[in-house]
């Protein structure tokens, strides 16, 4: 046994002996020191030669998949928003036309009614109630209500889709964080 | 001059593939070593380490530059390994449970002879065997503390446990390892050349 081998053997076995002797004697500081030396000399498990290349390959493919999914999600969100906008224009256009015709009808009927009742003593609260009721009836037609509800649902869907896209791009920061 | 981890992260986020590769190269060894100690399967350890790298790279934008990249990455690896162990429902036993179940803690055979390198390797194998018998959380703290040389506070952050629990794990792990290796004769006067008979592990 040459000097180097003797030292190597002595180091490992010396540390093991010193560690276990210290454990038995309750000398925690010495046990910790000897165990530290022993463990630091333990050879680590090494990765295979192809490991790094495999990691880079998988990461690149995962990245490409994520970008494709994000592109599709963005396209879907844009189409949804465009659809909502068109639907809104059509629905509001219809509702606006209905509101305009309703307002015109209301105005003409109101003028006639006012003239007719002007001479018979008007009760203002009665007048206000009749005006309010007439305005409500002209606006809240079934078509208008359906249009408003549809627009709200489409808007909610668009916002949800956009949130999913943004969350994906934000890389779910709440899951891995120190 | 080598780039720091944070600089590599910045380059990776800017799209530099080489930065990803360099980060993987730097932490491949520690990642595979830690995973192998936790799951006790080298091939599986490489798969889990790859999963951890892919997950970390996918979430690189969430890395807080105020912290060390190594801690953040080991946290990801810890989660991947723990998820695997939970899915597989790996049963871990303490030494007391093994003894009460009648599992003998037979010593590992030692090669005796003039080849000191082989004898030292045998000590290493015995230590690895003993380490493999510990609970995964004990193995993890031992590897992070004594092989990665991480402070207790950092280990606590990685494993998401209090620093006091880390110290307890380290203490218990050391005691259990000495309880396994002691009867095998590794702590006796081997260095003086007095050979201690030991049973051969079947």
C-alpha cells in the first residue's frame, strides 16, 4: 500500500469511525463534522452523456407546442370578439331602429294625448306614470331583451377566452414561486 | 467569463436556445443525483429530472430574480419527485418498522484484500445502500445538505418545510445511517487492518 492509497483509505475509514464513535458518545458537533466529510466524498449519481441533449430537445418541443396552442387561442379569441362586435351592431341596430320608431310613435301619441287631456285637468303623477310606462314598453321588446342577453353571453365568453390566453402567457406564476 | 444563472435566464427568456442548454448542463448532475437518491432508480431519476427541466423552462418567466436559480429549480425538481412518489404510493419504512416486521438489517459484504480502492468503493456502496433505506424526505435533506452544500434555510424553502423540521430530519437521518452501518463493522477499527467478519448479504 503506497502513501496515497494509505491516506485515501485512512480518510474514508477514519471519517466513518470518527463519526460513529462520536454518535455513540453523544458528541454531536464532532459527529456532524465527520459525517459531512464522509458524505461529501460519496460519489454522486452522474447523468448519462445524452441527458443534456435530451433535455434541450424536450424543452424545444414543449415550447413549440405551447406557442401553437397560444396562437390558436388568440385566433379563437379574436374571432369571438369579432363575432360579438358584429352581433352587437346588428342587434343594437335593430334595437336602435325599434327604439327610434317606438320613440316616434310615443311622441306622436303623447302629443295627441296631451292635447286631448289638456283641458280636462292633468294629474302630474298620473302623467309621469303613463310616460314611464309607455317608454318602457317601447324599449323592452322581446327582440331587444334577446339581443342584450345574447351580447352579454358572447361578451362573457370572449373575456373568458382572453383570460385563458393571458393566464397561459403569464405561465401560471402562482404554482412555482419562492 | 461565465454567465451567471440570472443572465442565462434572461437570455433564455429572450429566446436563446443555448442559454437553456447551458442551464441544463450546469444542473444536470445535481438534478439527477438528487432525483436518484429520492426514487432509488437511475433511469427513472433521469426521466424525472428531464420533466423538472421542461417544467422549469416552461415557467421561467415566473422565476423571481431576487432568489437563487438553484433553489427555485430544486423546488421544481422536489415537486416533480414528490408527485411521482405520491402517484406510485411508495411505502417508506423506518428502521423500527423494518425490524419489527422481521426484516433483518443484514450487513453488506465487504471486499477484503489489498486493493484499497475497491475497499473504499465498498464503503461507498454500503453508505449508498444505507441511504436508500431512509425515507425519501430524509434522503433528500441529506443530499441537499451534504452533497449540494445548501444551508438549512434554503433546504427549508425548497422542501416547503420549517427549518426546524430540516434539522430534525438531518439528525434522524444521521442516527439511522449509523444504526445501519454500525453493525456492518464500518465504524470499527478497519483502518488499522483488523478485519471484522461480516455476513454476506443474500
